[in-house]
C-alpha cells in the first residue's frame, strides 16, 4: 500500500511542476501587461493625445456656441481628465443668459456642454424704438434677436427697477394669460406710481399695477368671458376687477361742464 502511494506521487510530480510553471507564466504575463498599460497611460496623460480636441454644446438658442466655449475656457491645452468641471460650469452660468449648465466627457477627447437659458419675458422698447429682449431674471440681452409676437412689448419704462419688477411678475404669470398680452405701457399717476396700461391681443385694454401684476391678471380670462363683445372702455384688473366704459366716462365729463 505504501509503495503504491509513492509510485502515484512520483507520477504526479511532473504534472504538479508543469501546473506551477503555467501559473508562474500567467502571473508574469499579467505583471508585464499591467506594467505596460501603466507606461502607456502615463505617456497618454503627459502627451497632447489626452487634451480636449472637440467641444459639443446643446440647449443654446440666444447665446452661440463660440461664446459658451469661450466662457468655459476650454481649449486644446486642457487635459480632458483634469477639467475642473465645477469652476468651468460656474463661469458659464455667470452669463446673464444662462440659468443652468452641465459638463461631461464623451470619449477620449470630446467635452459635452449642456445649457439652459432664461426665456425672454418681454421686449423693452428703447430710445431708438428698437425692441431689446428682457430675460426672466430681469437682465437685458441686446445681442438676442427680436421675435415678433414672442413676448409682450414694454413701452415708456425708464427705471431699471420697474423693468426688473415686471420681468419677475411675468415669470410668475400663468402662460395662458401672458400669451394674451401685446403691450405693457408704464403710465404712472399721482395716486399710483406703478400703474400699467396693458393692451391685450384680444382687443381689450387693461389697467393694472406692477405690484402683484401676475396675481391681479390671473382672473382675466374668466372676467373677459363675462364681458359683452364690442364694449369700449378699460378693464381694471385690481383686487376687485371692474370695467369702466368710455361712454360712461364721456357722459360724466359732459355732465360736469
């Protein structure tokens, strides 16, 4: 029995030696491969092959791609694996037009930038009678183009504070109401320095105020639905809306003569 065991071990020794050799060769190949990949990686990181070669931009309408890339400070000298994403995104979002930005890598050499822009709340008519886009955040963006009917026109506004306040109210306003506004005219009177005259696309003329403008215009569709077509006058959209007929005001003027 003992002799048989010795003979079996002698037969298996060459096989065990060969298995150990194969395992040793595999470990050697793995070590060499890892070392080779590490060298290649170091050379890649230190060479221009790992630099930014292409920048893709999406979501922009008013601000062109070149401006966004310039804001990001991305160029072919920037390593794509060391983007400092937070700083570059903050630089893009510093522009008045950009409300949000994000940045990611695509492949080995492409950076993808996705942005969201503030919408145009209105167009301010300047001294040259030209419409200047007013963004939702209250900033004027003179480089943007004018889209007829895309947003209300603001007329006779001189103070930036009033313009910014109207922009804020328009941002809060129900889109279904905002879309019905054609012109917003700043028309202060002694007792109401923030009075507005609003011309509607459906033909009605509205008197309201900058203060709580969005809230006061909220019931407009329901109020107009109760009006008789063809009436001429001013619809006062305040705490309690009411209609002032031009005929009534004319007759009152005649009676006072």
